[in-house]
C-alpha cells in the first residue's frame, strides 16, 4: 500500500523528514489561480457526513477529496462530488493512503471526465495542525489552480452543523508547506431540481411526529407549488401597495428585479391562459392515469408469472 507521510517541521527549522512527496518542491509557494466563489452541492455534505459516521472509533476526524468543475479562469468552483481517503494521524505525523486516492481519482475520471480534483475536505470544529501539509499536497493535485478546503463542524458547535470553505495563501520567506494561511472563501449551496425534491422530503420527515413522511403525489406537489406562488405574489403585491401609499421606502434593486420578472411574462389574455392551464392539467392527469394503469398491468403480469 502506497502511503504519503507528512511530518510537522522541527522547532529548529530543519526540513521535515517524510516520504519523497513531502521533500519535493511545494506548490503553495507557486503562483496559483485563486478562487473567488464556490458552489457546493448538497450531496457532497451528505457524503462527508456518511464518511464521518462510518469512521473508526479511534479516528477523531476524516478527510477526503473534493471533485467538481471550474470556470475557464478558475475563479468559480462548483463542488459536485467527493470520495473518502483513508488516513492515519498521530501527534507527530499523518499518513495518507495514496493508492486509494489514485484509484478513486481514476475511476471518477472514467465515470465523469469533466469533474476534476478541486480540493479536499475535513471534519472537526477547527483546522487540523496538519492542514497546511495536506493543503500543499492537494495544491499539487489541483495545479495550476488553488485547492479549496471544506471544513464541516461535526462537533455541532453552537448546536449547528456549520461548514466553511477556505483556500491557502503562502506567507513568510521561502516556499515551505507549513507557511500557509487559510483565508475564507465565499460559498453558496446549490440545489438542482432533483436534489431539491429529495431535500424537501427529508425536511418534511424531520418535522413529522414519527420521523416518517409519505411522498406526495404529482397533484399534491402541483397544489403546493400553486399555494407557494400565490403567497409570493401576495407579498410582492403588499410591498408594491405599501410603496405606492408611501408607507414603505422604495428599493431600486427590488424594483429592477420586478421589472425584469414582468418583462419575461408573456402577455396573453386571461381566458387564453385559463385554457392553456386546463389543457396542461388534463395532460398531467392523463400521465398519472397511464402510470397507474401500467403499474397495475405489471403487478398482474408478475402474479401470473408466479402462478405459472
């Protein structure tokens, strides 16, 4: 098994004693393109939590590799997936399973060639004392771009599962792995439509009495969406009425958003809109009917197959 040994430097400033990778020229001293915005998919956070819950009892934290895509200039990073990397940590050194890291990276490239290594993650309420050394390794993997470090507070400090995105900056004289300062990086959780539906179902189950929530049908989802739309329209109408009456201060930014929203709404007659809506509703009902009919036929065919 190929292991990467990373040692902390001695107090006298002597070079660290470790494997060949730790003795090589550092990437933190090179000119790397730093990111300015980071988008994180929820599946990444669930994968990190799953890795932490499945860890060995002797491990205080877990680490892994972040995969995603970058913009052409490298300023925007989108973290789409991740995988765990086994490691062993002591007070004097940390060992990272490089064979596992290389195998998983190759498999992910075969499954999705667009995704590349963009950084690494770790759990814990604070940065590990080996964070700078690990950041140096992942800076080589992500070169010529800077590596993003995602930290998840699995200790639930303050009763919250907080996360933060960081990036390393080289400080001091000389290019040494330990001369790394972690700076905060702006991030935003990105919810694709498919993941948003799953997250909504999970949120509903958390509020349910027994922790179990039944999946809603298409008609119930349509009804909920219409109710939410009516509520948002009501808030917008109340704000506009308050501004026109002089009881609320006008906001130019909100006004611009409302103008842009109204500009994309097609101008159609109310009767025509009602007819289009009814046609679309009938299509949904027909699809639901055919789905139930197909399910019933499959159940009958399965029972007949068992009898025969």
